[in-house]
């Protein structure tokens, strides 16, 4: 991969992005340290809420929620709830609640069916009509 100049989302510094993401190496290390602190805090305080974690460690709520969504805190065996990204219902893992997950999955499946149907119709339109049948060119 060719390095691409990118501005860090955290500090705004320009860095060569080698596919590592949105943050410069310095901010990435800072995030890793914060994630280690969060995991350690949650091990010691398994019933704490997201807001309590943020207040105690002075970290961004988005960092704690992204750790929960990505499963980085699952091995700690915690009982923290956070809002579904779609409807706001409180959930324990993932990005969406079961209902929103099913809805999104259904919408994706319907889109795939529409695309396939349209492709079949376009294929049929490319033929030449004779009296008895379609003849593909």
C-alpha cells in the first residue's frame, strides 16, 4: 500500500497513513494506553457505567463505546449497557440491538434481490426479439 498523507482526527497533525486508520502514531499510542486503563478499571469495577468510566479516567465516551462495540471488553466479563446506534435502546454488545440488526439484514437482503432482479431484466432486454423467442446477441 502506498502511504497517503492524512490529518489525524485527534490532534490534526499531518502523517503518512500506512493503513493504520484515522490517527497519527502518537495519538494511536495514547488511545492504546487509554484502552488498557479502561480494561483495567472495568476489571476492578465491573458494575460501573460508561459515564462512570469516562469520569473516573477522563476518557471520551466514544472510546469506551467503540471498545464495547468491537468486543475489546468482552474478556473482562462486564455488565455495561450502551445505546444501539440506530434506535438508542440499551444493549450489552455489538453496534445494534437485535431488532435493528434484523431490520438492517432484511433491508440488505431486499437490496440484493432488487439488484439481481434488475440485472436479469437488463440481460433480457439485450436480446433481439423474434416471433417465437428472445435470441441473445
